[in-house]
């Protein structure tokens, strides 16, 4: 199962990866398919095996992330309370993913807390990186808007 390639599981024991992999599902989607929508309950997260997925957040002020590197996870709201989707995931190309249910993760992390700690530490890093990317995109947009509205003295 492809999950052993995921950043989320780096350094996790083979025993834990095997338990998670045994209950994970490989799924295929077509270009334009929506995997989930912002606001829905998050019951699973995804590990990208191949393809490109756009994650858009917001309706008026949209922030987009493109998931395109094999091993990247998305839909991580399934691992964080209140378990609600923070964005909408749409396939940019045909996509192959491994879908991992929240209940599987919770059960396995309780059974192997040392690996659960590693997984949650990696998840925190993934979320922090996405926030940095969102802040950078937002500040670049503000800079462009400020420059466009700056008075011209020439």
C-alpha cells in the first residue's frame, strides 16, 4: 500500500503502517471530480498516489493549494476536531489516492501511542506549512492591491 511513502508516516513503525494500510482503500477519480466540499463532515483523509488536486478554501476570497507530489496528504480535517472540511478538493487531472478512515487512525494511534505521537507531530508540521503558504499568498495579494492603488507622482 502506498501510504508508507506519505510524509505523515515518516518514521512510523512498519507494524503501524501495515495496520493502517490493511484498512485503507485505493480509489481513482477523473478530472473534475470533487472528492469533498468545504463544510462537510470529514470521515477520512487522502494520500496522493498520482495526479493533481486543487484544494480551494473560501468563496469570496479564495485560497488555492495544489496537491501534486506523491505522498502528500490532504483532507487532514479528518484528524482534527471538529472534523469539518476546511476546503473543497477538486481533481485537476485523473487522480489515484489512498483513502484512510478517521476511525482506523484513531484506533491504531490509541493502540500504538508512540507512533500516534509521531503522526500527530508530522500532521502539525503539514498544517503549519500550509498556513505559511496561505499567509504568503495573502500578503502577496495585499502587496499587489496596495501597489495598484498607490498614488502616482510622476
